[in-house]
C-alpha cells in the first residue's frame, strides 16, 4: 500500500485512535525517540506510520505483550538532544 493511499484512508475514515498513534509515531521518530508498540492497534498504527514515513521504521519496536498500547522510550541520543534544547 502506497503512502498516498494510506494518507487518504486515514483522512477519509481512519479510526481516530490509530490515526493519532500514526502521527505520534512519526513525530517521535523525527525527534529520535524510540516507540515500543504492542497489540493490534499499535501494530496497525506502526505499519501505517512506516508506510507513510519509511524513515520512521527503525524507530518502531514491537513488544511481546498482548495488551494494547504504545510507549515512548528516549534513546541516549534523544536525551542529549532534548537536554540541549531545554525540553
């Protein structure tokens, strides 16, 4: 599935929670923050995020947990970057 089709699907009728997770995952990847995903919704959002922004894929990690959710983990590089910006 191409990025444009994914985008159009999210805009037209995507599930609000999955759409929000997709945006958050891409934003985290752009900031160098690793995202750990678990469950069906998290997995779906990660696949869509990787489709929309292939550069995000290395920042998305799957968890073995069966519950639903997403967790952001600051990598050492991201921690240093955030410290420099005062965030």
